[in-house]
C-alpha cells in the first residue's frame, strides 16, 4: 500500500532575472510557498518508533528547512552568470546573497529543490512532487511521473 505525505513551507525571497527582457530583470521579491509530496509504504513494525509512517512529518520539515528555507528565506538570489560589475555591488545592499548555477525562475528553482530533497529522503521513500508558488496565482511543479521516460 502506497501513501502520499505532503508538507508545506513558506519563505520570502527576492531575485532578479539576468538578461531578461521584462520587468523581472529588476530586483523584486515574492512570498513563496513550497509544497512537497513524497510517497512510500508506511512502516509496519510495532517496535519501530516510526511505525505507521511513510516519513515523519518532522523529518520532512527538517529536510525542507535545511535545503530550502534556511538557504533562500530573505535572500537575494542571482544567476551566477550576471555581470561582474553588477554582482560586485550587491554585497553593499544585502547580507544574504545566493548565487545559483541557473536563472532563478520558479521553474528552475523547483527542479533544484526536487533534486536536493530527493538526496535527503530515507530509503523506501520517493519524491512525488514539489510545487513552488511564486505568487498566490502563479506556480511551477516538478512531478516524478514526468521524469520517467
């Protein structure tokens, strides 16, 4: 029997899209919500403290906190390919600066988050989906089913 378990977290983050041709090229912020769903068979061992669980909600919360919110919350996220002159000015205006090897769009961030979470899940637990809301009405979603070819 497979069961899906979901945990949500929220964080505030600013970013700028380097080389973009619209308003999002400017530094701006969002209130993000990330929704992580994993799947597995609940532990069936009365002697196991995790008996009846696919994953302890506290363990999944810890993974999300350490891999996503602790890193990205109240940070300015910039694509590492942005011009050096521009990047050199950023430490003067922010103490939390994260450089990513990708353009920090919600699409690329949700893929990065999925990769980080997968590496931390316990054996027998599979990542089903990660959904990242950039605004209340705009989101990107990574689905495991879409990754299978």
